């Protein structure tokens, strides 16, 4: 099936963090594509990727980057699609640099920023975005949420065994 979500990252070194987004999408059987697109090292590729994403059928983009993490914001400026930013933690500053680079977007150019290293939530948020117009996916998400509730109830009960 043609990909509905694009997962991009500034470097292949971001993959250990970003893989969780791919796993979440796979869990919900949402077709996705993965690629390295750098805002600084492959500027033209980034522009092309973002400008063609909607026409290629993507419905959301998950973009992860670390340090001076400009990729999510630049892509959001170039596409009308929803962009979810993942701050990738690097060796220095514990990912605070990545978070602040991604979250402080100017009015008019939103990036839905998840927590530092929060790629799983980025994948789940992409599922919810698609689910707004897809009842089957929305039901899957509701079941997933019910599963979380059940899990917590079981752990709660186990505390008292
Ligand atoms: C960022 O620079 C990338 O997203 C990555 O988090 C960071 C380091 O990249 P590498 O030097 O590991 O390629 O643009």
C-alpha cells in the first residue's frame, strides 16, 4: 500500500530513537515510509520532500532531529500537512536543545512537538490524525486506549495481591 505517513530524520544516527514511531505505525497497520532528510546537509532534498509529500499521498509527517533541530519546522513551513516533531536527545544538553529548537515555532507554522525521545507518541499521534477521517483506525485507537486502561487496572490490582 502507498505510504500515508512519512517518517524522516536528520541523520541515520536518529534511527534508534525514531524507530519507535515506525513500530507504532506498524502496530496499527498504517503504511509509512522512512528516510534521512537533513535540513542542513541536504537542503534541496528537504524542500523537494516537503513540497511533494501531499501530492504523493502522505497525510502526516513525523520529523525527528537532534541538536539544532530545524527539520520539523522547515518541513512544516513547506507543506500543508500536519508535522509532528520529535526532539532527538544527543550527547550534550540531554535533548533540551532539540526540544527548544522544535517547539518554539512562530505563529502560523505549527509543529506538534512530542517529548524528548517521544517517537512512539509521535507515531500514535499520526494514527490519531489519520483516524479523524478513518473510522476503522479510530476504533483501533479506542481499543488500544482501552487496553492501556486495563493494563493499569491489572497493575493496580497486583499491588494488593
Ligand atoms: C542532526 O544532527 C541530526 O538529526 C542528528 O540528531 C544530529 C547529529 O547527526 P550525525 O552527526 O550523527 O549525522 O541534524
